[in-house]
C-alpha cells in the first residue's frame, strides 16, 4: 500500500456537519462495507466440502479479503485525488 493511500485510509470519518467522532477510519469503514457485501453474497459462501478441501476458515478468509478490497479502493482513491 502506498504511503498516500495509507494516509488517506487512516483519516477519520467526518460527518456532514463537520464534526468528527473518535470512531472509524476510512480504511475500517471500507473494509466493514466490503465484508458486509461478501457475507451477504451466496456465491461467496463456502460449502463444508470446500472448507475442508481448502482448509479455509470463512470468517478469517472474508475478513482478510475485505481488507484487501478496502486497500485497493484506497489506492485508487489516492490516485484520483492526485489528478484533481
């Protein structure tokens, strides 16, 4: 992850009225949203046979995948911010 994307991801979410709570970073929010989508999609649900064959722990797999999607989004957003 580039330093610029990391910096963007570490920014806290600022609400529309301009105040900021000590809550989620952009990276955490994007990862949570990606995780929600992954879990809700039946295509990504692994059967017991698939889990045993791939030795996969679904919660860990989906969490790691969500973070990867979050980081990829931050990379693209950091490049977009450069072009403005």
